[in-house]
C-alpha cells in the first residue's frame, strides 16, 4: 500500500491534502490510505518512488506572486487520440483500452500551493475502473492520485481530490486513466476543473 504522510483536511468539500505521498478522497473522517496497488495503477513511477523526482529538478522555484493562470476547465486539457468531442460539450472516450485518456493543463504552481481536481464522468457502454493522478516533471513525479472509481454504462461519477505541493512545479498536470483493456468500453468526461490556490 501507499501510505500518506503529513496529510490534513483543508476544509473544502472534504478534500484531503498531502505534503508528501498520497491520500484518498475523504470526508469528515480525514485521511485514509490509498488502496491503489502497483499493478493497478498505470503511471510510470512505482509506488516506492512517489514524491521522488526523476529527470528534472524539484527546486525550479516558481514565484508566489507570478502572473500565472490558476483555474482551468475541460477545454484547457488535452484528450488522447481515442477521445472526441460530443454535441453536448462533453468528451467521449471510446475504444481507448487500458490507457490515459486526459492530460493537462501543464501549468506552473509554486511550492506550498494547493492543486484541486474535479472530474465528472458518465458511463456509456461496458465497464471500467478510472484512476486520476496529479504529476509533474513530465510525469516522473507523482504528487497524488484519487481512489479507484468503478464506472459502468449509465453510471455517473465524480472524481475529486487535491494535494499540497511540497515543491514548485512548472508543468503540473492531472491525468485520467481507464484500466479496462476492453476496447468496447466507452464513457464521457462531462466536465473538468483544475485549480491552484496559493496561500
């Protein structure tokens, strides 16, 4: 298991933050251990390396008062090739298999800022398990990930989680992964928001 360290609730919709490590979504109960296992989570770095930087410096400081965007919507994120826009404004993930389907926004955030992610999803056909994470340094540094979200046709789900960054990031992103290898699975990403909050 991945155990979170230095976690605390920030009192905003039950979001839990972590200085280092991973927390699951929590309500009033506070932090829980993330139940993700190495074989269940696709990101490149194994769990023992969560919070460790590879191929980049964690000390690239981003000034707290720099003029950077702090709120991002679905249109600011990048879809995988198997994801296409729908008439209702959502994105349809179809035939993706076991892969990441959403990336971005590749934004800057100073040390000590809180990143909050919210993804609204809806199952269309088949069933899968979704996992989302927050990473930086071209995906080599994993800051946090959300608990697994099972999704089948007709289901609607919300993936909502956050993290307190222990180092500046010049390219942080959130990624949404589908863990089913069944190419018949399809689902919609109805909405997405990514916010950075600087103390």
